[in-house]
C-alpha cells in the first residue's frame, strides 16, 4: 500500500512538472515567433491615376483598402513610416511627395533620429528637412557630375528595409508603374545598413 501511495504521488508530481515545462515551451515558442516574425510586403503602382472612391473624394483615409489606388498605396507606406520608433535612414535619389515628406517630418518630431541622403539633382525638394534640423548628406555634382546617387531605400529602426523602383515623388505616385517592397529579413536589411553607413561617410562634406 505504501508503495502505491508513493508511486501515485511521484506520478502526479511528474505530470505537474511535465505540464509546467510544456506550458513554458509553448510560451517561449510563442514569444520567439512574435519577436522574430518575418514581415514581407509588396506594393505595386499601376501607372494610372484612378483612385478609390474615398481618395477621389479627397478623404484622408489612413487604411490601406485598395491596391489599385495609388493613394491607398501611399498611405500603406506612411503606415510603415509611422511605426518607426528609433531611427529612419533614407537614401533616395528624388523625394518630393508632400505626404511622404510629412510622414518623415512627423517621425522626426516624435523623436526618431532621421538621416537623409539625396542627390544634388533634387536638393531643392528636400530643403524642408534642413530647416527642421534633420541630418542630410548630398551627393554633390563636384563629387562626380556624371554619376547619380540613384538609390531608393529606407531603413526603419535598423530592422526593416523598404526597397523598390520608386522615387518618392508626386510623378512616381501618380503616373508610373512602380514596385515597393518591405522586408525585415536580416540577410537583406544588414547589407543595406552597411551601404547606408558607407555612403553617409562618403558624402561627408
Ligand atoms: Zn484609395
């Protein structure tokens, strides 16, 4: 009888330990997945100006509803920028879209450390950043008049990168066929971080 009692107690304890360990493993797994979730998103602009009903009626709609509407696509990108917490490194040949410029300035205003690299070709359209005290580096003509700083990439919090064909300009948004791609994949983000660092030093005037 003593033996059976002992066995029963031991088994219950073991079961409890195993259940507790399983619960911990499930929680740890959930936590790992949550913090290491892969994020990949693709947007296409389709070379047209046909906006959705909301944007045709000039409604500021912050939700991304219609992938055919260029304004919905722009607000999708703004949504990505609005999630920035610490750093925003922008390397963009041309940037004159007011909506996207304002999203960058908003990030700066809420304490995000913003750095911008542009080409001298488009320096006028980015004057606003300088007046706001946003750090800017410019590929000057004298550096190499024939070669363009033609990149279009943005690094968010050193963890995500936005890539694609699109300069952040009004024309690109309204008229062009363009692709924009966001990923948090380390193997892609890391080389872009290094590239930004290199160009930032290179254009240190
Ligand atoms: Zn729309």
